[in-house]
C-alpha cells in the first residue's frame, strides 16, 4: 500500500503533493517503446483509472486486465446463486475487475431509455460473443421462464459461472474453445422478452462522483451489464462496494472491493438502492426495479416500525425544506437559522425516542434511516454559526454511514464534510473558540483511509482527487498551528 500522505506531523506533505499532482496531470505520458505484460491488480494505476490524469488517454499497457479475487460461486438454498469469500479478506481488497458485456449509449438517460438501449446492445452482442459468454448471459434469466429443462438445473448454472470466472481471470473470456461444451442459448420462446427480463433485473448504472461537490453526477452515467458482478446479491447491509473507471478507455470497467473485513465462506453482498431511505422506501424500490422483497437482517429489524419511520421521515423532510427555503432566500441571520436548527433537532430527538425499546446497537441501526436529517442539521448549524453542533452532527453521520455503508462513497463524502466543517470552524470562529489541530488531522487521516478503501492508490491518489478541498484544510491548519 502506498504510504499515507496524511501521517506527516505537519501535513505539509499533502500540499506539496497537490502541486506535484497538478504538474503530473499537465504532462502527457510518454508512449511505451517496449511491450510489457498486462499488469496485475497490484500494479494498476488507480489515479489514471479514475480519471485523475488530466484528461490524457490511458496507456493500454496500464489499463487493468480482468481480475477475479478470492471469490467463488455458491448455491444458496431457495435463493439461487451468489458469491462467497474463499479466504479472509481485508477492507479495500479488490474482489473483481470486469469489463461490461454490453453498455447503453446515451449518458444520463432515464432508466427506461437506458434499459431499452442496453437490451438492444445485448442483442447486437450475440453475434460476436463467445459461447461461454452467451451461456453465462442466459444463466441470468429467470429459471421459471426457461423452456429447456437443462437450464433449470442450478448445478449446471453454477458450473457455467465457475468456468466463466476462471476464464475471466485468465484473460481468456473471448476464447471460442468452449463452443463444443456449451450451447449458445437455452430454448426460449420469446428471446426479446427474455433479454428484457435479464437486463431489467441485472443491469447497473455507472456512477461518477464529483470530488469537489461530493455529489453523484448523473449526467455521465450509463447502463451496463456485467455478467460476473450480477452474482453479487443484495443486502441493505452490504459488504461490497462497486465503482467504475472514469477515463475514456476504462468507462465500461467495473471494480468491486471489500467494504469490510470478510470472513472465509461469508456471502459477498452489495446494496442496490440508496441505503439511508426508510425501510418502506427501500422495499418499494427493490420490488419495483428488481422484483424481490428484501429479507436482510436490517429490514427484519426495521420492518415492524416501518409506519413510524415513514411518519418521522415526513416530519423531518418538512423541517429540512424550511432550511432549504430560508437559505435559498438569503435569510442568513443566525437567529433565524438557530430556530430552524432547534426544529430539526426536535424531530431527530423524536426519532431517537421511537427506538428506545431497542438495544443500543440495534438503536443505531434503526437511526441510520435518518442520516440525511443529521446532514441537514449540520448544514443548518453551520449557517447559524453553531460550529460545535455542526461538527457533532457530521460525526454522527460518519458513525452511521460506517455502520450501514462502510468504505462507500457515502463514507468518504461524510468524512470529507466533517473535515471541511472543522476547517470552516477554524477559519471563521474567534481565536478563543477553535477546534484543535489534532481533531482536524485525525478527521483528515480517516478521510484518506476511506478514500483508499474505495478507490485505491494511497495518499497520492487522495491528494490528486481532493486537492481543491485540501487547500481549505491547509489554511485552517496554518491558523490552528500559528
């Protein structure tokens, strides 16, 4: 692992690195004169992969090849196929690197358009796909609609995906040698309907997060189908995070990493929907988009209290709308904002009270449905000049997101927002009421660690990606250490 850029006592290393990264991003890479072997996962230049190369093309010798980590296909009784860990895995370890079987064509399209485009692209791919790819594709179809009895046998499907993963890791997925062992497709009465079913249940949208705004940029998203990644089943407490290449050459490449420490034999699970919705909203989305009812441990806890959660969410949303309206109209008087802070705080207190009959650990899990309320409280408190309360609210966000969506972009987002909140406090408050430099350094250290678990590349990648935000941190540290 690359040495952290934030462990230096004074953190000057970070800000020198910012200048170096800016110079690197402005210098095109020199073309290689000698062909080199395809890199292993440990050799991937994650900065270039995630678009931090100043817009220059990624050298083909550094484009990551397909990779399958310590994972295996497993049959779950009554649930079908999934993936499990074959050994103990550390948070941040790469589990899978896979190019898309097919992609939609219009960036930022609505789901209906992206799905239709992707279905057409899949049909076009049939002419050039290998028999093994086609077999894996048809394995994703609902068994109840398959007319060939051989394809209803889950053992056959498991064998096909085991072969697919082996050839994917060996870089031989486009080898036609499997033709004699697998039929191109099962006997389906209506192929178009089957393709539409596969796409609607197994496709994903690429995600690109803006490092400055910390928001998801939907304008760049595309629909895609990744055959191996389709085996990651859903849980509202996932242990796998997924991201995508941002450079032109890697936009169709998916990377899956371990979000937490995963034990041998543990199932690998990814969260398909926004993890901080109420249980009712999550269940509604999962049923509508993917056609199943989630029975994970988190849903089992929250479901009996679904009505109360929805009512509290409506109250909380109403108070947050008042904050948005006040800020949008330029009402920046601290007394006005302080009143809004008080109202948001009151609703969050009601949320806590509703979970009093739960144990402490389960109470925090219940509370995670309302993380967005703590976010709103923090923002309103900052506007009111209540810096300590803002920092406390962001710390609560970090605690909740680390429990429900660890190592995700959401954890990185809230750790960076905590860092920014401490910096704003340091730059705005009188000298008699400042946070400590150690608190700011600690928050920054944890933000960098979260970034590395999600994107890789160590401290150098962190400063390249977050350099604009880190400049404010540098100014805050100078004041705190003066």
